C-alpha cells in the first residue's frame, strides 16, 4: 500500500503543480496587460502633452512672429514718415522745429494705438548728440546729417581738384612753415602730402600708415603711397581681392583695407546704438582695448551730398550765367537790392580793378595780421583808385546802381567768379583813360556789413552750375576733431570756432558756412581757402529707427541713410540691427499715456 500510495502521490502532486502554474501564468498575463495598458496610456498622455506643448509653442511663436512683423512695420512707418519730412524744403522743416533735435517729430510716435502698453506700437528715431565741446556724448531725437562727417569718396578729388588744390597746397605750405598745423595731428607737418591725408589724420586713432592705405584703396591708380598698399598686397592674401580703386559703397568696406580693424571702425559700441553704454565702457576697460569710443563710423561717411538750392527749395541763381540781362533781373528779385545786383553784373563785365590783380582779393579782409574786425579796413579810398588803362589817381567811389547804365549788358561777360567771396571788398573800373572810374564794392569787408549781406549772397546765389554738390564738412554739426584737423586753420582759430558754435545763436548767418567770417573769427582770405571744404548744409541724413511695443519685448531696429537731394527722398543705405537688440530702454524711447489713446478715440468718434 505504501507502494501504491507512493505511486499515487506523484500523480496528484504534478496535477496540482500544473494547476498552480496555470493560475500563476494567468495572473502574470493579466498583470502584463495591465502594465502594457498603463504604458500605452502614459505614452498617449505624453504624446498629447507634447502635442499640446508644441501647439502652445507654435501659438507663442506665431504671436512673437506677428509682434516682430508688426515691429518691422513700425520701422517702415518711421522711415516713410522721415522721407515725407525730408521731402519738404528746409524752410518748412525749420518751421516744424527742424530735424536735428525734435522729440515731437521723432520720439515715441504712435502708429498702433491701444488702451494698454502691450498693444501700443511706436517708432523713435535717435542719433548721437554732442556736448558743448564738440565731443560725442549722449543721444538726441532726430536725424544725423551725413555732412557732419568726412566723406571718404571726396578725398581723391581733394587731391586733384585744380584751383582748390592749389589754394590748399599753398595754405598747407604756409601752415607748415609757421608751425600752425593743429597740435593734435600726430604727424610732423613735413610729412603731410596733402589735404586728404591731413583730414584723415584728424580722425581719432588714425595713423599715417592707415591713412595712406585708405587713400590707396580709394584712388584710381595702382601706385602705393609711402606707407600705403595697392592691389599687389591684397592679391597676396589667403583670400585675395583687388583694391577698390573707386568710391566705397559704405563705411563698412573699410574693413577690407590694410590696418583697419572692427575695433577702430566701430569702437566700443558693440550694439551699434550710437552711445557707449555702461556695459560697453566696462568691457572696453577690462578688455585692454583702451579708451571706449564710437569708432570711426562717427567721423566718416560715403554718402554726404548737398542741394544747390535755396531754403524754399528753389534753385540758387548762378552768378556766372551767360545772359547778363536775365541775370540782372533774377538778382534784383532775389536780393531785393539794386546796388548789390548791379555790382555783381558789373563785376562780371569789368572784372576786379587792375590794382587788385584781378582776384578781388586786395582790399578785403581786415588788417594784414588780424581778424576781419581788427585794425584799419583795407577798402579805404586811397587803395585801388588807379584806372585800368591810364594809371590815373581818381579816388574810388561808392557803387550805385546808376553806374550800370555805362555798361552794355548785351555784350556778354568776360569774367567769372571763382566763389562769391570774390565780391567782398573788391573794386571795379568802368571806362577808359581819363574817363575811367573805379567803384568800391557794396559788399564791404567790415564784419558789421557782412552780417547783413552774407546771408543774402550765400542763401540765394552760387557760382556752380550743378544741382547737387559733393559733400563738404558741416561746420555746425561735425565733431570738434574734424575742425581741429583742418590744416589751414591755426589751433587758436579752431578753438574759437568750436567755442563760438557752442553758443545758442539764432542769427541767420549761422545757416551758412561763412559765419566765422561774419563773426570775425577768420579772415577773408582764410574763409576763401576753407570754402571748398566747409558747409553749413547737407541733404543726406542717417536715421536709427526703432520700432517697439511699450509693453512687449518685440522690437526692430535699422540704420538707414536717406538721400534728400531729389524731390522724392530715396533710401541710399539700409542695415538691419535687430539682431543686436533693441538698443535702448523703453523709458528712453518714450511711452504714450493711456489718455492719449482715449483722446484719439474720442476725436475719431467726433
């Protein structure tokens, strides 16, 4: 029995084991499916969450992209508004406060109205400001006149411009001999090759070697200067290229010139907003780069031009026109003074009196050594009183319009004026032999007289038959370094000009480059030499336009240069700076009060 029992027990134990194993496996499968379901649910949940998160991100990106697009449109609005302003004649702009510093036209101009800050979109236009010493400091709300900078593309012309070059060369020689070159020019006067190099050396941080390289890169020949480089050098570089040997398209092209680095060109202004921020100042001081500055972009341009027009937008009268009868009529209407108009025509016919050497220079200026207001005037009756033919000694007379009756206007002119200042302190002789009469110019060399007639001459007349003139340096708005760097101006005269322009003068003479002459700072002959270089105008403007929302981070910023020499101002240069950030706090850019929106809504409802 024990044997039977032993035989039965294994059979029952195997069945039980099989039964238990089957139950365990069933439970295991049910647990596995449960886990699988849980995993599927988790994955579905995560997929749903990821999809939702992705949709939210896409939604936010769509809003951000929309905000960025609107900010770009705000910039477009700012540029369009500026073009409309520049399409107006200078006199109309002046009535609205001008374009130099005018927050009402250029700060926080609302484009997208809204009841709260997040929906209000504005544009603001900023430019670097200058302190009373002529140093770049702070910012203003307005446009920057490109004529306040040195035009690189004009430099080769200054080296080869005939009469202007001769005058400049003579002045350079005299200044070198007298040691009157600006003291801060880091170059011995004997090493100055010409005006172009001297003007470049006025730019802070400029070396003789780099100046020569820039001029070589610009001029048409392939002959390197003493310290310069031409195509031969650039073709030897790992990435070879030719020297431009022509006008540059932008100042940034200087980075292709030997010796020019981004630090020299842009200075510490990493975000290109036109001011040195605290972080940029710190980075410059800790990075061993030296004194933080705005770089050469604050002093150099490639776009300055000026219209040869009057303040009302009409063309100036060319005093060298061939038809003297029409010229006389035009001069009388423009100047409103028959004596002035008739003398200009008489000068065109008879030229300067013989004792003046045909230049109109004798009898001008003040005393031989001083400023126009010092010493005895040279235009006294004892001077210039000899006739052209007989050498008689008839005293010179004051000019009157009746003397023009002795001249035949239909016979044409034999003399052309080199510049309007040739008329100042000049004399003309009418008649021959014993009948010859010499007349003094109504344009006296006395500063008190200049204050009256210089605005009329400079504002209405020209000696050039061009509608647009190449860019000269704006004496009122350029950095002080550029004035100090003009080699024809002695250091004390440069400082006197800088000091005088810091005064809040509203005289009409300040609208023209001859104001240092009218205010007795320079002599007549000095002013004549400076005329090809200086201006008080300019019709190409740069604008840094920022489009922004008052309560959002979305913004857009561009640097644009607008050429207003045509009836419809055109965009000459456009660079998007948005990747460098907004550049300014909203508090600086400006905000519009909510009540302004309500007032606008009420006005729209009415």
